[in-house]
């Protein structure tokens, strides 16, 4: 048995407990959370904040070999163009880079990952990992004539992932890579299996432009790659509304990034699907577009908020604490307890693993993180804060 006494214990389910005690068995299973250490023996005193293991709700492990290879702050279109060529690398480089990235996530206190897959490259590593992975198998085709064939190919990859023991779902990449037909098929599949679905949403202003009038840098990107978009009929709405309409309601849908999402967009979400959650990847947004989403607006929307790192192609680290630091620095009024619930319990809930992970509650084995170098007076984290994994 272990008894950790910390300056504050964040259970992710209740307000922080000053001088709280977390009691676990030797394998990290929570036995109790106490409000003080009165009468306890063999207490292990630690300096800082205790919180459950982090959930990285959006990652692309298979892009780990692209670390540091793409220019920063150039905007989404200039980010996408070179990736298509750079994805090609030897199997050894891809595998060893993923291994390093997974070790980095573990050292940074991450216990579960919602991970995008375009290939089976990461399946072997994940099936043997102690971390929990949910594989989001992406299918891409803006051309409606290709919807059925990419869906079929996606199902093959999905079955392979499921057979290897990983919870998996079939998802679109972004509004500009899926036809209305494909989105409808993915929505239907999600409803029949319980999902969850995810989509990169409004990561650049050009998505709305493409759906509004069919022009702009995203169309130019397609044309530049030799693709004729004559089949594409602009919906004359924002991209998000087009997606919501096609996917349909009654399916858990994670909107990732939301960098250009507005109040009007949120009202459309409320209209079409009550099971939408928002994933923030602030450091990737700074890396690619050098702009943050309206975090206050999204946070006030009364829907699940979760955090992700995106890939090492578009981030400096795979650290949920680093994402929390960026949010905290941009808006210090967001309480740390709120940020921790986004980083832990909400992510576990969206992935359907909150009976085991996400909070300090009796019987769970959520992982134990100590956040240190913190501001004890204001119960806050700062740029110098670090995380140590205790279990
Ligand atoms: Zn992504």
C-alpha cells in the first residue's frame, strides 16, 4: 500500500484537496482519497499537485518520424503540401520514431491515447503497449465517386486493428477530405457501433472559404496536386455545418482544433448533434497557424472538453502538461482543476474508459502524476512546471 501526501490532490472529480492523501495499492489502484493525514503512518510526502494519468485525446503516432521537419507558423496549406512526400520513410525509421514518441508520452504521464491511423504501421507497437489506445482509422476522399472504395479499404484496416485487440473506429480526416456521401456512411457506421468519431475541424480559415464559395488555398492545393474539383459543390455554409449535416446526430463526435470556430458554429452544433465534444491542441495550433482557438467560448459551451498533442510533425513535444501550460498562459482565469478534468477524466469518458482511468476514485487504476515546480499560492502551473510519473 502507498499513501501520498501532496500540497494538493486533484481527483478530477472534486475541487482540489489541500494536504490531501491518495492511498493506493502497490499496483496503483486507488483505495481512498482522504482530506488529511491524521493518524496515518508511513506517509510519503510529495511537493506539488497529484493528479490522475493524462489522456492524449488526439495524436498521430505514425507521424513521429516527422519531428522538426516541417516549418513552423506557415499555415495549414503550406503544412500539408510537404507531408505527402515526407511521410515516405523506411520502416525502421518509422518504428523507432514511434517507440521514442511512446516513451516520451509515458514519461510525460500519458496513460491513454486517441490516435489517428492512416496505415497499420503503429498497430504492432500499440497491441503490446501498456498504454490504452483507441485507433481512429481515417478514410479520405473528397470525390463522392470514391466514397465506397475508400470506405471498404478503411473497413479492412479497422478489422485488422480490432482483431489485434484495440478499440477502433472509422473516421473522416477533415471537412475538405470527405464528401457528404462519405461523411454519411461514417456517421451511420458510428451510430451502429457506438463510435466514437473525430474530425479535424476549422483548423484554418480556408475550410470555411472552400465550403462557402468553392475557392481559396485549399482548392488551389487540390488543383496543384493535379486533382480536378469540378465535382465539388460548395454548400454555402461554414465547413462545420456541412459536416454536422452529413454525419447526422446521435453519435459521439470529437471536433479537433476548432481554431476558427465561432459562436454561430456552436449554435449549429447544438442544432445537429448533442454528442459533440471539443478537443484542444493549442501547441499544434501555434506551430501551424500561430493562433489559438477561442478557448473561453468553447469551454463555456457545456460540452466535453478534452486535450490532445496532435503529432510530432506539428508539435515540439507529446506532453499534455505542455498543452495545459499554453492554455493557462493564454487565459489564467481557467482554473487548474478545470484543466485537469479536460486532461484526464473528460478524455477517458470520451474514449469510454472512465471506469478504469481518468480520476482518483476507488477501484480505478488511472496512473498517478505529480506536477511539481508549481505556484502553490495561486494553485496554478507555470512554464517551469514538470510532471513525474509515480505510478
Ligand atoms: Zn491531427
